[in-house]
C-alpha cells in the first residue's frame, strides 16, 4: 500500500471535520492499523488504533531522527535549541533531567496552594459578575500565573504577550505542510519577540535569581558545560508553549464536556472525590493534544506494515484514546471511568514512553483547582452560548471562548 494508491482517505484535517474529528478517527480505526496519508509531499502512515500507537510511543525502534538526519518532517519545533520534545536519547535525557527538577513531589506540592489562590481570586471576581469566560477569565490567567509566572519567574503583567506568543507558536507547531504562509510568518515573529523577552529575563536572573526553574537552569548553565545559553532560551519557549496551550485546553475541553453532559456535571458535584480521576476521562475523551509524530530509527514492522528506517508516522493519540477495542463505550464521557477498582487503560493524552509529558503533575494541579472551585462556588453553572468555535491548530485542540453564567 502506498500513499497514492490509498483506498481510504484520511481527511480529519479538512475544515469541515475540525469541530468534530472523532467520526473520521473512527473510520480510520475501522480502515486499518495503519492508514496512508500525504503530508504535503511527504508520504506518512497514520496510526489510529491504541495498540499500535502504544507500540510506537514506547518502542526503542521509534524516535525523531533529527540528530541522525533521517526525519522526513519539516517541523520547526525541532529547530529550537533545547527542544527535547523532538530529541532522541541520550540527548533527550540530559535536558529532560534538568526540567524534571521542577517536578519533584516536593516542588509539585508547593504549586498546589499557588494554583488554589489564583483560582480563588478569579472565581471570586466571576461570582460577583455572575458570568465567566472559562477560557480568557479562568484557564488563561491560571496558566499564565503557573507557567511563565511560577515556573519561569516572569512578570504576569505581561500576560497578553505570553498568550499571543504561545498561541502563534502553538499554531505553528503543526507540521509545516499543514500551515499557510500567514501562520508560518506569525510563528516566526512571535518566536523572535518571545526569544528577545526571555533573553532579557535570563540576564536579570543571572544577577537576581529567584526560586523558579529558570533561575535554576541559569545556575546550571553558569556552573559548567551541562547546558548552553541558547538551550536555556529554547527551554523557556518550549515550556511556555507545551505548558500553556495544553493546560488551558484541558480546562476548556473538560468544562465543555461537563456542560454538554449535565448528568456527569451533577455527579461531580455530588462526589467531588471524582474530580481528580475525571481529569483522565477528560484527557481521554477530548484530548488537548491530538497527535504526535515519530520516525522509524531502524527497519521495523507495526500493524503488519513494514517500515523502513526514516519513514514517518502520525501517532493519532486522540483516536487511540477512543479505541473501542480498549475502552467499552469509548464515545461516552463517563467521569467514573478512571475511578473504579479496575480503572480504565491509561489514555494517551499525555503520550507514553520517554516523552511522556513532564508537566503532567502541574496540568493536573491547575485543572483540579479550577474544576473544584468552580463546582463549589457556582451551583448554577450553565453554558451561555449556543456553540463553540475551535482554534485552527490541528495538534492542539482548543476552543476560542466558553462563556458560562454562574447565577
Ligand atoms: C493537560 C495539559 C497537557 C497535555 C495534554 C500535555 C501533553 C503532552 C504530550 C502529549 C506530550 C508528548 C509529546 C510526544 O510524545 O511527542 C507532552 C510532552 C511535554 N510536555 Fe506536556 N502536556 C500538558 C501540560 C504540560 C505542562 C503544564 C508542561 C510544563 C509546564 C508541559 C511540558 C511538556 C514538555 C516539556 C514535554 C516534552 C517531554 C519530553 O519530550 O520528554 N506539558 N505533553
């Protein structure tokens, strides 16, 4: 089977499927374990089912292949120095290890009161107004406070710029073949401005370090040859984009699922102990990150298809998380799914293997604080708009706004 003789057409990225790609994903899973797709002029295979996605994400035969010079993808996230999300071991481990320091159990525990305080203030103000845009007035300011604010030690007064930059760079993290010229130009401008901003912040942290991850990275860079300055800068951009866009969209997509399934919303109110496990169901049901890419590092077979070294695949994790072979009633949003004595199979919302999301604990803290406080303080929560509009990104799935009324 080759990309040009495909008997099934992968059209999840067509605009008419953007609001609801899940029926297309289902057709892909029914069509086969691997489905050919032409990404611009690069023939790739799409992997829509759970078992094969997990096999690719955890297998040492698969990686990114940029350092080996074999990647068929044109993808600028890989060009950012320090961008370990697109690196293979052993390079990957050095940078991930440094960032991991920000996520030790003690460091993570210290973030909980910060997130709770920020959410309290935001929800207080919303309750007084009687209305809330879950995106711009809760999820975005919370992510700004936790990621550029807490993790990178930047000034949250620059919130508008962080959001603008991260949106343009997140949009630009789709493979280049899926982007138009304007999106590519906006990504470039945002990356330049963002790099300039963080270069200044790094200079300030050298003289006035704080108790943030960026100060720690600057210290490591100054003390030896573990980390270069361009890498510190690249890590700021990576954390800003990987952390903000995704954690914002978990709150948006999760809240939308609750509002569209009032029985599930009522259940969470009655049994708040379900809030933490319900986050996994939100990540399974409507994932903020829809897919990732990988490259065969050696000749290998997946789903009966023989891949040659250097072949690229799109690992369609959001489809795998709806695979009916693994999840009974996979299209049903069920907040108890991960709460039972035999919880459901791990979803792929945070990926698997060496690239498993390093910021997952922080994402959980943000979302748990947001849902817990909102459910406690807004007993009449309901949607205040007829429909929702999705942002154009394909890797990232997120809505533009989600107005709710609280009274
Ligand atoms: C709900 C929120 C989040 C989701 C859905 C999410 C999703 C993901 C996924 C799917 C990957 C793996 C990509 C791959 O396998 O190619 C990943 C990696 C990563 N995430 Fe997250 N993420 C979230 C929150 C965060 C936060 C809050 C941060 C940091 C502040 C963060 C930082 C990273 C980084 C640095 C990586 C690269 C890890 C590596 O390559 O070893 N993420 N994330």
